[in-house]
C-alpha cells in the first residue's frame, strides 16, 4: 500500500523523509476506494478493525469484510437519497457504524460531519443551519434522539434521520421519524459505484474544533486531508501490519480521524476501538492488557490518570509505542509513565485545522516537555506579532507558511466563515494561535495559547511552565494556570488545582504556602501563583482539554 505513495518506506532521519516527501498524489484521490478497497484486494484476510464495547460486544473485521460492509452502507445511504456533496452529521459515539458511515460517505462523495453526542437541541439547530445538514445518522440514545427530534421544527434543511442501535440491543425500538439502520441496512440494494465521486479539492469532511477557547469552529477538509494522515499513522504512531492501535478519542473530536481511521490503515495496521460511555483509567488499561494493544495514543489528561493507577494490577507489556497530542504533556507525567511501563511517550502537536504539525517522529529523540520538530510536510515558522521570525529561545506564534500550493492536510477554511478564516490565514501565513519557543536543535517547546498567556508586571508568563512546576508536587493531580485582573500588576497568576486523594483533607493555607514555595523553587519565582484555588475537577471539553477560558470567565464575574 505504502509503495503506492512513497518510493521509500523506511526512514531513519528527517532529511531522508524530506527527500521522499512528495507523495505521488493520484487524481481524484478517495481514501475509501484508493486505500480501503485496495487493502481489501491486497490483504483480504488481514484484520482491519477490532471493535469492542463495554457492553461485552466484540467484532473482528477484515479488510475484505470491511469493504463489503462499506459498499452495503453506501448503497443503503444512497437508497435513502444521499448523494455527492450532501452533508451528513454523524452523532454515533464510538458505535461500529461510525466507521461504516465515514467510509460509505467517502464512497458516495457526501460530506461527513462527525459531532459529539453531548450536543443540546440548540447546538443541533445551530449546526443544521450553519452547514445546511441534509441527514443525521445518530446513536439510538434517548438523550441524542430527543434533542434531534426537538430541533427538527427549526431545521428545515434536514430531510432524513437514521438511528442506530448498539449491536447487543439491535431490536430496541427506534423513535418516531427515524429510519431503523439495523432493519434496513440488511436489505440494502447492490452497490453500484457512482461516477465522478470527487475531485481532490472537494470537501470530504467537516469537523468542529474542540471549543477550548470559545465556540467551536467548523473546519472544512478536502479529500487530500486523509492522505496527510499517512504521516500520522505510519511515522508518528510508527505502525506496521502487526500493530494494534488504540487512540482514545470521542468520534466527535478531530483526533478520531488522526487515530482511528486514515493513517492507521495506510500502515495496514488494525484499529482497536473500545465503545464506552465514561472514561476511567482502569477500563482503558484492562483493554490494553486483554487485547495486547501495541500502540497507544491519548491526550495528556488520560496519562495523568493512568499513572495514578496501581500498575501491579495490570500487564501492559504489549505496549511498544505511545504517543500524545491535544494538549501539552507535562514532563513529570511522561517520566512517570516511562518509569512504570518502560515506554517513551512521543508527543505531537496539531489542530483540527491541520494534520501533525510538530512531532517527535521515530527519528527524533524525545525531549520531555517538548512537542518535537516540524513535520517536513509543513513549512513551520515561529513568528513575532509583526510577522518577522523569532530567534532561537524567543517566544513566538507557531505559523505555517503557505507557498504556491496548500500543504497536504491543511484545512480549506472555516466553513462559511470568511472572516475567521482570514483572521487565521492571511498574507500566505496560517496562524495556529499557539505560542512556543525553539531551542538550538530545532525542538519546539509549548508556551500556551496566545489567549492564555498571562501578562503580569511586564512579564509574559506561559501557563504550561507553571503548571509543569506544580505538577511536580505530589499533591497535584491536575492544575490550570490563568490570569486574574489586578489593579497593580495588570494580572496575577492563579492556580486552580485538583488534589490527589492523600492531600484532599489538607486543603488550606498551609498547603497553599507549600505549593507556592514549591513553584518558586522549581521555576523563576515571579511566576508563582499568588492565588490558589482547590477544586474537585477542572472544566474540560469533551476531548478532555482544560478550558482555562471558563475559569477566567468565572473569576471575572466575581
Ligand atoms: P478551539 O479552537 O475551539 O478553541 P481547540 O483548539 O482545543 O479548540 P483542537 O483543534 O482539538 O481544538 O486542538 C488544537 C489545539 O490543541 C492546538 O491549537 C493547541 O492549543 C492544543 N495542542 C495540541 N497538541 C498540543 C501539544 N502537543 N502541546 C500543546 N498544545 C497542544
Ligand atoms: Mg483551536
């Protein structure tokens, strides 16, 4: 499979990789036909998907079976009236049918819009309207279907609703107004591949950003986006045919297509899925042990909970390669994980708008706390506010320079939002909105989102550094650093802290003093948090990211 795109498939250095960068991009590239179906042909009996659930279900699907099932799904959806360019929202949690729908829509040339099951009626109306959604395929979950039903009177573009039961409850009644996937899918007509499905520039996928800093933005990706993830799966996740990969991500989060779909299959690896409602470290660790998962990717928040488990209860020896992205990884957490498992965590940085932008690829020796080096597919620069380039050691914004051609994997723009697109992408530069500095060996170190950086008494303080210092104290499980307006200093540093069980009853002035002294000792004293608040949990997005904006808003109201 890889030979189709790369002339060389093993890389020991960045230079080596760079030389091979220019993939042979086929015309009208379509991941479902050009990769999935090709795999079904080349390796019919190879495991493609190992899908399990906390309801005890387990399905092993080969590439050949997967092709047949996606053909059937495409035929089914076409028989319901879905065609090229139609927008279809998928609120499917981690149900098996999410994978079928994603590939089937690709085969039809329809646009998939995965979304989280936590959307309210208003969220659904907003999305239906802003994207002119034609159809919604959702989990037959009472909350989800109720929200959709109540949104319908204000959603004139939506013509079709399909509800999907989980496998073990396939005959659960389907609510009024929804098609019953399980009953109808089985009787789908024969699939006939439509002609002229897509061009490389057509929109294949739209994803909402996580909403960490504000309202989620709708990101439009073309068909080449999938090809951009070859790097994610083959190089960053370091997968091959023998790998079994688990990325922990809700399907409503862009990270799902980083780790549960495209890149993994380029490598011919098997994707592991655990369909569960609420995350616990224990559940995930049990799956790694039971199914001998070899490659694991999760946002830092999940590692923060995993390292607090009793490792004597689990055998995680199957793990060969671990990765993280989505937030900054605290070095203390990566170190502890390595101590417990012997496995190094390879960090990556990117956005819903991009594929891997910076990362510790196999040829990059990880430096704990650093995001790694630029993906050679992007021309990554650190820029000052006036657009000039930063020196080594100087903090600046992570930007991508766009030459004559849009780099593979970069989004087309925010859907129907020219203003926001222009704000982020103008004069040939895409601005990530994230601040970092670069050391003399070209490693990038995260400082914070531009909005999260605190200006206090003339200093610019990146939350990540202070959070890392606090995380080194045994009392701290998680924390968020924010600025609180102050008449004299402009801003003062505040820490919102979740304490470990052993320290919960010690929350008080003495512990505050101890944590402040600890930070002054670990980092430059001017950064220490003058205010510390203890909380049971931090406000987070569905993808588990800390919403510092919510803490700030609460503090500003008081
Ligand atoms: P929104 O744009 O709606 O506020 P979001 O930016 O969190 O949400 P995503 O696209 O899911 O939405 O996340 C991308 C962001 O995640 C990056 O811009 C960056 O702030 C953060 N991020 C990703 N990887 C890393 C990393 N390795 N280190 C630090 N931050 C990271
Ligand atoms: Mg963002």
